[in-house]
């Protein structure tokens, strides 16, 4: 392994960077940029690799958006019940 200028160790000629937790805490912004540009970043505790930083694919996560036609019409909660349904709710059936 060779030492990179930012204190990270990596394989010569590869795009993998292995850093300690301390380096990851102090260089997080740079590591995120490296991951976003395609580099593999592994964070190690001592000599043992423990986590890998990976980018989240953009455009795949959309929260709270559902096509209206996917839900259907749904029930009309304000419409009056017919007599049979009312009887069932009131336990008269």
C-alpha cells in the first residue's frame, strides 16, 4: 500500500482508498467527493476494514409522490350509508 497525500492509504494504480476513522472524520468532504467521482472508499478501524462509502444513485428515490390513478377513486366517507350497511355497523343484523 502507498500513502496518499491526504493521509489515506490505497493500492498503487487503483481507485480504492482505505482510510482510518480519524482521517475519515477530518476529511469527510473530500472522501464524499472521491466517492461521487467513482472512487471506492473503505474506512478501517485499525487494520480492519469496517465500512465502505457508497454513493446513492440519484433520481431513484422520490418520497411522497404517487400517481393519482394508482390509488383509484377510494371511498366517499361523507356519503350516507345504505340501510343494510348501517344495520351492520349498529349491530342490528
